[in-house]
């Protein structure tokens, strides 16, 4: 990964420039010559059919896949400092009978103290502050396996926001969330983006949300098919062919 200097002033958020990125896994070409630019403070949605390479692309940006090409971040302030990336993976499945609570999950991720000893008072306050960012302080003692899809996404989001990243990457945050919950979650992401000055790159299959929330949509199927405003992409021939839909509707 290469961190390139950037001339403009971007505040806290950072921009991401991807040039001619190709990824192979074994003998398979998963991504070919992908070009895209997430501008500072933008929300960019990456869409594409199942198996198109969306998750692979996110993992490549996170530095977890080998690639050819250039992945460059603007510097978020001090020179030579790498940007902080917050990542919300595709919803993991938790067993409803698993006794792990939200507090335990934070303890495992944020503290060296064994989770079975419980949270120290100061740590509990820190966790509550993290959950406050996603309006989720009431979730702290709930078992992770019993959370609804929307609640789980908020908890994972709260984890990804500590420490506060410069760019936030989310893999299908709306899957498993009901329609009402989707809007709440997207409103929350929009609010977080503005409050903390973040850039957001997310994958989704929920196209109805795009016109209202995304600044830019990138349609991929192993390569970029089309990118632009939500209206441009959702009304394109490329979109119709990829999803057999018109304007985001079947
Ligand atoms: P999407 O997220 O768009 O559904 P993925 O990025 O998960 O697609 O997968 C793209 C393609 O890459 C699929 O054909 C998948 O089987 C393959 N793939 C992804 N990860 C691996 C891996 N670790 N090993 C082998 N093939 C993989
Ligand atoms: Mg995926």
C-alpha cells in the first residue's frame, strides 16, 4: 500500500485513490484494472452482483490481499502518518445462546484484561461513550447473539469508530437489517460522517438507499462497469444488464 501526499485540505477525513488495481487469487483473476477515487468526506457505494469482487476489493484496500497497481491515501494531517481505517465486516453470525455481551465484546477488542473479569469502571464508561456515538448505550449488557440485525450493525460500527478513523469501510452493513432499520442506520452513518468528518466506502445491495445517501456509486463485476452519481449508475444500461433491473427496481 502506498500513502501519497495530497495537496488539498481535507480536515480529518482522507481520500482514497485506486489506480489500475488488479487482484488474483491463485490462478483466478478476481479484480482487473479497478480505478476509483473516494474524495474526502464522500460516501461512496460499491455495488455489483454476488461474487463480483466487492469484499475482495475492500480487503485489498485494507491491505489484506496482494495486488498490482496503486492504492494511495491522502495524508490526514501529519506527514508520514498512515490513515486510520475503520472496518465493519459483513455481519458475523453469533449464537443466540452464547453468553458474550456487548460489554464483553468491547473488552476483548479494547482491553488486555481478561473479559471474564468484567469491565473496570473506567472501561465501562469508555464503552458507553463509544456506544453513545451510535445511540446504543442501552445495548451494553445485551447478549451479542440476541441483537437484531440493526443493533448488531450499530455495535460493530461503534467498535470501528474507536479510535476515530479517517476513512470508514463497511461490507454490506444493510444486510439482515429491516427496511426501517436501514433508514435509521443510513441516517446514522450520514450523521457520523458529518460530525466526525469521515470518508465512507461501503458495499450494498440496497439500491433504494443510494440516491438519498451516496455521493458516488461504483458498479463492479470483476472490473468497473460504470461509476458516477446514483442516478447515472441506477439508470444505466450496465446496471440493467448486471441486475436485470431498471432504476434500482426489478
Ligand atoms: P462479492 O463480495 O462481490 O460477493 P467476493 O469478493 O467475496 O465477492 O468474491 C469474489 C470472487 O473471489 C468469488 O468468486 C470468490 O469465490 C472468490 N474469492 C474470494 N475470496 C477468496 C479466497 N480467499 N480464495 C479463493 N477465492 C476467493
Ligand atoms: Mg461480499
